[in-house]
């Protein structure tokens, strides 16, 4: 990405001057990367890195000047001296733990720690070249699924194109120390593809490593990042801090450092000629892209875009409205502030609806329903598949995870609304390529299809559950003269399976019947709002529509219900106050937390692997056994006080996600229970899209994606 010169100031200070290649200086993505490299070098500071003397990353040709480090790169040191003694490796590793700790403490990961990026001085190692260093979780200039770094020293998660955390830097550090101690990388040499495979699936080669170092380095090279030690623990295990760093270096290496210190003052600087005005900075014509080889050479050793090509490996290039936009906010305020998202798109102003926008995972798509708008986005990439403004209401769309079903108004509906049977109720599948409604699979003339309170409650097991009314049309809420029913429809045949009456709504009420619904076996579990504003759980038999039981849910506020109820085959789980488990068979309380945790307030729960998880006010995330309500797990680390209790946690394979302030936190529910990373976002709605491995987030004017791990 740039050229490094040995330079000397007018006052005689020797510095390393790095300038960006002129041919890429006009590319905003490369300019951003250069600026971030400068920022990361400042973070690590003079103790552990080459201190920044001066910089101008916004100049026509960006540049920065750093301290000139008197010492060879580690790869040259090993070439000169052979494998280093165990004492040298321990001192080197402990010092590098300090360097990484400095970075990680500022929420930055290096991502390309390797022998050529570590300079060995008489006072300790210096970490350089932060060309692909990023804030932890920040992938602004890389693509998901693209491995960025140096294959021989990548972590398995980085080699697989996944997010590289602080634990990934520990893995790379261990590989570097294996090289220092044995003279070879832990996964050998060879083609990039072979190395990436061995890093992910092979066992490290620790032959030649001193026996005393094998256990600690093997732990650092564990494929599971959660089993690797922290830099603080690793540093303590490697070295007790006794003696000066130079005392642990071999004589040949100290002699080479002294030689470099002498030779640098024997160099006579000369001024380079200025580059031609237009020769290198001219922008190539449209369609003329530099070759992959030229780009890789231009990037030098700082980055290798494995399986990527050209600048696409560094920045989104989609057009506005067609693909993900850059996540840095624009000056016109049209985009939200910078976040740590994998991708982000603008979705326009939110509608002024009493029912919040709905997110659905439908196969490989995420669909967003807001007012009259229906959009489909490819989850992995953020590319907009379709966008339509032909919807009537947010609550008239539902999915079973594989297809999208909606209520459709017949052409001309509304002109003479109020005539029974004049405007039939239609149900249709949505074409997931165009977003248009397909030919209706069901049509019912005994319901008024234009009533705005008609609601597609949910779909499951090939059946759609619909709340629909008969009577006159009104924009002023429900009418006393209307009658309402809940019915079930076989989606494949359009046949109505059963119809059950619903209680009358209060005249003028604008509240829908159903706040959430889910099917569990042969039970349709719904949350309904009554005329008194209270929320009730009502369970029906899916085969007949018969109500099996119902009961009020104390403490549950209608406006806080934003998702289907949490159920398993035996229980319905309810938060908003104490955490409760109601038996699906009869509605009786199986357990609650009132006696064991008096006064505790919990948010909406989610159940997974026989554990019920929820956010507890003032404490963070907790987990109870689903059968008896015994506390089985709780968040550690002291970060839980600000946990959002208005939303259920999002659960991934290793992390549980919960919003705190302006950050989405990932908590290691499968191991330590501690928060391990966070993402900046102003979103307030989250959905797990398991097929793509992403958390989909909805804010006021944007849709974004974060890693689901």
C-alpha cells in the first residue's frame, strides 16, 4: 500500500517515512485504511511500537513519519542466529503480550502479527505495520468470508473468513513464538490454500520447541478461541519480568543491533525528485482496473486477500439502493453514525404506525415490513432483492421461515367498502425474487377483505392463522357492529380448516387482537390484548380452534410485546416482572422466580437447550432450568447492569447478544459467561438469521448485520 523511506529531519532525527502509493491515493477505501494504520500505531505507542512523529493522512499523498527502530525484524534475527534460546523466546513473548494488551485495551486487534512485523531491539520488541489492524469487531474494509492476513500466522477463525478477535492475536503470537523457538511456522510452508486448510483443521508442528514452552504454546494454538489464554495470563506464564530484555538475547543478535545503530548514522540523505504532475495520480478510465497481481504487490506484506480480487476485498462497491452502503455516516445526515456492522443499508424513514416494523428470516433473505413497505434483503451480503410499497399494513405478513404469506386486497377494494362479500379476503404467497404477491391460494367472500384490522397472525406447519372481520369499513378503529373470527387455512389447498369467534372489541379501539403467536405441537399459543388493556395468554387446539385455557399475564405491557412468545413442548415462558413458566397443558404455573429471586425483574425470555435465558434488570443475562426454574447460568464480568430488558436475548452458537446503551454486546454463554466483544449500533430491534450466521439489526432508518457466533 505504500513505500517506506529512511529519512532524517532538519534537526537530525532519523525516522521511517511511509507514503501511500500515488496510484491508489485517490481511492477513499485505501485512504481510510492508511489513516487507520496511523491511528493504530499511535495506540500501541512508543514503548511497544514505532512512535508516530508526525503524519498527514489527509494530504494529497498521505504519509506518516515514525520512530526509526534500531533492530532487525524477527525473521531476519532467526535467519542470523538460528532458533532463539528459550530464555529469549520467553522474554520476547512476555513483551509482546504487553504490546497486544495495550492494543486490546484500546479495543484494537492487530490481525497480522508475524515475524516480519516484529522488530527486535535491545530494549524489547516493537510491533509495526498496522495496515489491517482494526477496532475489535470492525470489518469496514474487509468482506465476510474473505481471509485477510498472512496464512502461515492466521488464526483458524481468520483463515475461515470469520471475525478475528483478541484471541486470534494470541493464536498468531503463539505461531510467531514457535517460529522464534524452532525456526519454522507451526503449520509449515506452502500455497495459501494449503496453509489455510492446515491452520483450520491441522495440528501444529511443535517439533524443535523447548519442552518447557510446548504446553503453553499448545494452549494458545487451540482451535477454540475461548480456550486460549488472555495476553495477561500468557505473559505471566512466559516470564517473571526479571532482568533487562537485552540480557536474554544471544550475543550475535546484540551485535547486529549495534551494527545497525552505527550504520544508520553513516548514511547520507538526499532529496528525491518530485513525481510528475499527472503520471501516477491519474485515475484509470472506467473499466480499467489494476490487475490482482499489481494490487497484491501494492499491498506488500500488509494484507493478503485470499479468494478475493482487487479493491472489492476492501470495500463495498454496491450502488445506493442496490447493495450495502458504507457504514460511515454521510455529512448530509442521511445515514446513521459509524457502526461495526458487516453491512448496512438505508431503509428510509420509519412509518408512523402503532405496530412496529417487522423483521422476518425467510430462507436466505431478511424481509422488513413497515407500513406499506415490504423489502427483501440477501442476508449474507445486504443486497436488496426487492422493495415494494404495495402492502396495506405491517401486521398482514407472516412467515414459517421458508415462505412469506400475506393478505391481499382485491383490485378496486375500498370504493364501496361495507357491502358484505363485496371485497373478499385474499391470501397469497410472496414471490421472493420480485416481492410481488402471487396468485391467491385462498379467497373468502364471507369476510370483508379491506378492514384494516384484518391480521395474519402466524403461519406454521403449512397452516396460516388469520383474524378477520365482517361488517362496515372504518378508519376510526373497531365498530360495535362488526364481528370477528380467527380461522385456520391449509396453505397448499386454500381450504379453511376451522373458524372460531373472537370477543367483541370496544367501539373505536385501534388495538389489534393479537400481539404475538407461535405454534407448539398441536397448540396455537397467542398473546391477546383485551378491552381492559391487559395481556392474556390464550392457547387453542390447532386442529379445532377450541380454546384450551387462558389467563392474564400480570406485568406484561402490550407495547413491549415485540416477538412471538417463548415456548417449548411443555411450557410458555413469560418475563416482564418475575420470570414464569406456565404449563402448556393447563396454563398453571410450573415455576416462577418470585420466591427464589424476590423483586427481580426480567425481560422477555428465550429458551434453548433446556435453559431459559432472559435479561435481569441491574444484573445482566441469566439462565434458568426449563423444568424447575433453578438458576443454571449468569453473566459474569460486571458489564450487565445496563442490559436491555425490553428485548429477548439473541442466541448464537457461542455468544448471546444483548443491547447496552449504544453497543450490542456478545456474552460467552457457552463458556465463561463474560462479555467478550461489542459492536457500536443505534439499532433497537434484533433478529438471529442462522442460515447466514448474522444478527440482523433494525434502527430508525437503517438495516444492518453483525456476526452471529
